């Protein structure tokens, strides 16, 4: 796995920002991964929202964008930066998270958040908080949104990508734990700065519709995230925000971990 990550890091492309900016970001790390992720996201406030930025190249590459984000990219890059001490380490960590230790290929990218989170858990990068949260419930979810909506994804216009995603989703059933909306106020007391939140959706074929980071200010719990039409923003009152989004039925939460945790 490490050899794959090293090879991918050598071929990394910065589509926004630069390797120098990544180096500066990792040098500012001060130990606590969650707090570092929040600090990074605060620096990115006001950056534009860029949908499907990883899908613009005709060939899959390990791409980094430190100037524009979609919600997934913000969380993934913040986690990889916060857990790294060098630019090369960041690029290797990003490759591991995005492709699960496999080669840099669209067919290997972790497109669904639940699969991405399980990969990150297996790598020791995050911990699942949901089992210990008050009011938690679970469901079995069949994930097939991409193969049912191939026209929404530019890389799916290539037959090999359409075929491999279709094959993956043929029997893709995941177990998903989450806190229903009505139970969120009690659960928020357990959260820390930098915990990852995911909006759990009832859209057919999807597990999660949006992700971001928890920002605590005393008893106030906000969300830092990249939102369509707004860019990177702070949403005061995470419970109210989650309840305002169509088709959201709850949230799931994960804690970022340092390399030695």
C-alpha cells in the first residue's frame, strides 16, 4: 500500500494552490488533529465551491485543490493535512484515504462517504462516534446512485468507468449508524472541535448528501463546510442547519485521530 501511495504522490497535480502551500499548512500543525482541521477550514472560509473538481481530467490523477472545494474534498484534505508533517506525507495520506490503498483509479476512488469512512477507520485515521451517542439508530443501505444516474458524472461517460462502478454497486449494501434529527441536541454535547459530521439522507441509492466539520464555541456547535452556491462557510447551530436540508433524516459523526492514536 505504501508503495502505491508513494507512486501516486510523485504524480500529484495541484489544480488549485501549490505544493508550497501544502508544505506551509503541515508546518503549522500543532498536535491536535481536530483543532488543526478547524484552523485549516477557518483559513479557507470564503473559498469558492467547486463541484466535481476531481472529475475534470480525462484520466484519473491524485489531485489537490487548496483554493476551491466541494464538501467531501474539504474534509478529506483537511484530515490528510492535519495528520501529516511534510508535503509528501500529506500527498501519501490523501492517496490512502481517497483510494483505500489501491492504485489511483476512478474505479478505486471512495465515492460514497460510508465506504470512505470505513476505509479511514481501518487506516486508523478516524473513529466512529455513533455507537456511543444517545439516540443512535442504524439501517442497511443499498448504494447504487452513481450507476442509476451515470449522466451526472463526467468520468462515467467512459465505458470502463461505467462498467466498474456498475459492477461494484450491483451488490453494494452497507450498514450505517446515525443520530436521528430529533436526538441531535443530546448528541452534540459529546462532540469536539474537528469532529466530522455527515448528513444522512433518504434519497434512494445514497447514504450521505453532505459532510463538514464540527466547530465548538462553548456550548455553541457550528458547522464548517463547503456549500453549493456559497463556498466554504460557517453555519451557526448545526442542528438547525441539518434540519433545513431536504431529505436529511439525521447525522453521523466521526473523530479524527493522530497517527499514534
